[in-house]
C-alpha cells in the first residue's frame, strides 16, 4: 500500500471508551481553534452542542456493542463558540484489554458525505493511517505467514532499521532466536478464534542489543469475516525490565542482609509492637515458628512492662537512642540477656523499627564472674592492708605493756611501779578504744541508712565540747562560737555526736598552743553548713587526698595520738545523714585547716 495515499488533513481524535480525549492531531487544532491545554480537560461530549449529545451516545453504544465503525453526522463547537457541521467516523480499537476509540472528523460544508459506505470507502484508510503513524507504540502488519506488510515509523525507530529494510524481513529477523520456537503457531491460534493475551518477547536491535517488548496481536478480518492480516502492537518495556531487575537485586540484597544473615533480626511496628518480619536466625534463637511470630508483639518477648517497652520504642523510632540492653523471653520460657541495636526504616510511607539482636547472656555471665573475682581480689587486698595496719596499731601498746610487765616482774625499782602500772593501763585503754573504733567502722560500713529524726545540732556541738575541753585544757585554746542556741536538723543524735567528736578532737589535737578554733553554723533554705576551723599547721599536699582512708596516718612512725580511723568514721556517718564532709587547707592569709559539713534541715524530709 503506497504511503502517499495516507496524506490527509482529516482531524483525528483518540479517546477512551467513556469519551475522555487522549490525543488529537494538528489538523484538529487548525480546524477548530483549540490548544493542547484546552483539549487536556475535555471529553468528546463537551465538543458537541447539547442537541447532538444524545445522538452521539446512541451511536457510541452501538459501536461498542457491535465492535464495528459507525458514521455520525454531528456538529462540533469551535473554540469561538460557533458550531461547525462535521462528519465523523468512529472506529473501535481493542488495545490488549483496553477499549479505545479513533474518531476521524471531516468538515462537510463544502463536500458533505451522505452515504456511510462511501464515507468508509473514501477516507477510512487515511483516517486509520493517521492513528497508525502517531502511535507511541510500534505497530506491525504481518501476513499470515509472518512477512511484514507494513509498519509505522515508531517500529522502525525501535529496531534501528529504515522502513524499506524492515519490509523485507520476516519475524525471524528481529525476534531473539531463543524465543522463535514459541511464535510460529501464533497465526494458527488466531485463525482458530483464540484471543491471545499480551505476552513478552525480546527483539534484536540493528546494533545487536536486546529490546524487551510486550506484544498484543489481533487478526484483522474483512467485511465478509475473512482473515486479512495480523496486527501486532509492540510496546518497549526496557524501563520496566530495568526496574524489575533492580527490584530483584534489591530483594537479593534484602535476603542477604536480612533473611540469610546469621544475626537475629526483627522488623517491628513501633506503634503497636507487632512483629512484622523475622529472619531464620530469629526463629532459631527464640524458638517460635514464622507463623507464630506473626501473632506476637515485642511486648511478649521483652520482660519490661508494656509502658516501658513503648517508651523504649519511642526513643528508637525518633532517633533518641540506638543501643539498648534488654532481657528477652524465649518460647521455652528461658530469659536471655540481649544487646539490641534498633532504628527506624521506611517502607513506602510506613516507618518500622529494624532491630538487630545479640545474645550476650554468656558474655555477661563471664563479665560478672570477672567482676566478682576482681571485687574479691580487692576485698582481700583491703583486708590484708587493714590487718597489717591494725596489727601495727596493736603492736606498739602491746610492746609497752610487755616491757612494763617484765620490769614489774623483776621488781628492781619499786619506786617506779606506779608509773609502769599507769603506762600499762594507758595502753590497755588505747587498745580498747582501737577495738571500739574498729567495731564502729564495721558497723557503719555494713548499714545503708540510719533512723533519722528531727534534732538540735547546737546541743550536739555543745555536748561534744563539754567532753573535749577538759581533755585539751592545757593547750589554752580559744573557742569562737558562731551559731544560734538552736539549729534544727535531721539526725541520729548518738552517731552524729561520734562524728563531730572525731572532727573536733582532730581540730583540738592539731591546734597550736594558745590557738583558736572557730565553729560556725549557717542556715540555707534546705540545709545548714557547719564549718570548723583551726589555725594550726596545714595538711601536707601528699597527705590531703588520703585523710579519709582507713588507718591512714601522716605520721608513719605513729608517734602522735590517733589510729587513722576517726575521720573515715565521721565522713561515713555524715553521708548516712544524707550530708557531705570536706577537709581543706585554709588560704594563707588565714592559715590552718577548715572542715565543712552540710546537713539537711527538717523541711526537706
């Protein structure tokens, strides 16, 4: 069929079966004055005057029912609003499962066509060829023995040949040889009346590359129902195939990263806790089947309360926290320690929690065992040091006692007997006090709280001073008291007395002859501050960090009084009062040492 006979200025409209316009040719724009933007929102019915719509609908129903072209004589509304008398030929086109309409329109004011058959004979080929050439799909017309009779330009462009070369081919020239065995019975199937569903093939481009296509084939018959040719419409699906390939690759990566990974992995709905997906490692670890997992929530597995689990999921999904330490319950009921790395992941518009779970039960047991071993080693070290220091404290008085008892036994100086008995008594008292302080150390280290009540700090301070002032009267120490008659705090009176006794005894012991001790109390909204300052020598910098260590004494020869337990006992008692205690050297302009103690007022309980 020579191509020059298809040259025409006929208006062509492509539309869906409900009349939505999908495409028009340039002749339509020229004849009726519309633009592409105008057409994009119009239907066939909107092009017609109201009086012609019923006629159009009746004709359209007949066309769709009979699947045969129909001529229609209606007017078209010009863009200016004028009516233009036209003749229509509406051709039904079945494109796969989609029903399309091709409307060939010609103005009939100069040469009206009254006879339907003459209209068909005169212009149907031209009108069809307009659609044929303007299609975005490759269209082939094949003889019943698979020779090409005609093809549109899109088909030639798709395969990289010119049209004349293509017309010399058979289907064997362009179909992948691996698929040719499937195509030779197509004509026979169509002749037997079979409707062939769309199928995929691979075409060979002129440059040798593969082009995947989806093909729709139909047998075209004449008015006597005799077969004429096969019409094949091929759509390039390269992009779809590339997308499917990427999808398969992504699925493969997903299986490698999720399903086939040896780490336990869970996909969780962060708002309900529903377990959406698990991998085989999770099935093996928890002991649930895949079907059972789909009925579980993470709250079933996590031993935390439901509210606590929701709080943790909220932190994970909003990126506030990534690492968690949980205990998870297995299907057997066993509880395992797990470390969980969890964060949000998007699938479409839905956010899930992607969690990787590591069983660390044995690791934590090993760490706990190692920690307990270190604690035991440290405990033994402390006990050994304590025994060593305590032994040293006992050795000196015992040596003095032993010497004096030896001399008493020899009785070689009766006039010295009272002095020796006094020395023995003094050392026995010292050892008794040491035993008492060791007992006190053990007691306060073994308790976590005291039975506190409201009491007067001033009374405790005055009671301590009444016990200490006679002891240090010979030093002629001046005591400056800067505190009110009553200062109410939360206390355990006996224990606080012991703590302040040790602190003030220390202040008296290291104050110089005719020195000064200042005791000051300041009140704050929720606490009081007690400061005790003496103007004696400052503590050596090397000794200052160790003053609260048990049995620590700056005097390694132990020639000064004390056992190195008093300040550690005092600090522990203050801590059991929910307070604090600090000892520091006072700045040079004032000199000496200052002890600062903070204690709670009753209003804070």
